[in-house]
């Protein structure tokens, strides 16, 4: 191989007193010169532009950081603010997360995220259509309950044979027979002891169920809460139960007892408020009883 071919492969060190041929020379990023292993550093070859590559790198990083960074959110350049009138906190920023209230359809800071903190009950939901007031809804619900009670009492009275006042024993015997028939046809959890069962007629309004026969005879444990009875009855009658997923009363199911003519609270024990032979009805969207609407 000729000497010219060997020289063309690598490069000579640019140090004046070195000039060593290096097949893999090092390039100085500051002065752009090529050097051997011994003189590759800026101090080793007394670089006239020492530190220039480091300054270029630092300036490039600072320029990229300043161009990509966003200005600090202020009330002048950030539109999202807590919906509470007395709060000026900016929300949905890198430091403060906003919370959406599904009831009033507004966004709040963490301090006012709870319904009682931003007076949610007295706010009209954003985008909601004008509708009935709370009092009108209560009156309509109460009328619906009374209509259910009156119709059910009338149907029960028509099904019972009319007997003279002196035939009380015959009437008691008929009620006893009806209760026995109910116990024979009632369905429920077989693990419930016989002495702890309460046998009930259960019905569902037509707008709540997809079953062909929205009624049935069932027995439950007297120690069960009304809420648990509602869950079991809704499943048996194929009624959609979304009580655990909604907060309003429009889609919530309630239990109405025909004999007492009132809505049962979820925490009440069914054995304390119902007797065997009673009838309960699953109604949707009637809400809790409104005290000032109930006639004395």
C-alpha cells in the first residue's frame, strides 16, 4: 500500500509539535480541529475557543425552554374560575384541579366541590329546561301515591267477600286462607327461617319494569332493611335499579306501602313496618315524602 493511501485514511493531529497520524481522530467542537488521543481535550491542545461549544449548548437549551413554556395562569389569561361567587380561585391549572358538579353542571375548586359548600340545592342547573318547582313536584308525587293507594285499596276490597258484621269469624277465616295461599306461592331465600319471614305482595308500576307480569308474592327476612328488600324485589320483577348511581330523585326507586299509605324509608326494617299479607309497590321518581304537603 502506498504512503499516500495510508495518509488518506486518517488525519494528522493539528498540534504543531505532534502531527501524529490517527486513523480515528477526535474533533474539537469549539475550534473544529482534529486531534489525537493525547491532545483531544481543549486544555491539551490550548484551544483558542475554549468553552464555546458549552455556551452554544446552554443557549440552545434556554431558548427551547423559553419557547415551550406557557405563561403563569392569571385572571387575565385564564378563563376557568371557580363558579362560587365569593371565590376567585383559578381551576384546571397545573397546580389546581377543577371539580365538576353533576347536579348544577358547574365547575368548582377543591374548597367548594361539595354540594353544601356551593349551595347546590338552590342553583338552577346550567342548560336545564325550565320545569316544575320543588313544591309542584312534591304535590304531583303525593297525588300519584294517593292514586296508587286508593286503587289498591279498592281492588283489595272488591276481591274480599262481603260478609255481615256478625260473621267476623268467617271473615277472619277468609283472611287466614288468603295468607296461607300467599305463603304457598311466595318465593324468596330458602335460608331465611320460617319464624323470621314476612310474606308480601310486591308490585311495580308499569313505567319501571320490563317484565310481562310486574307483580308477585315474595317473602323476606324481618330483619332486612327496606333498601335491601327493594334491591331483591327489583331484581325479581326485572326493574332497573340505579339508586346507587344517581343522586336525584327522578330515577330513584322508592317503596310505597299500600296499607299505611306512605313511602318507607330505606333504613327501616321491613318487619317493623310491614305485616304478612301487606302490599308494597315499587315507584320511580316520586321522591321522599314532603312534610308540609301531607294533610293532617
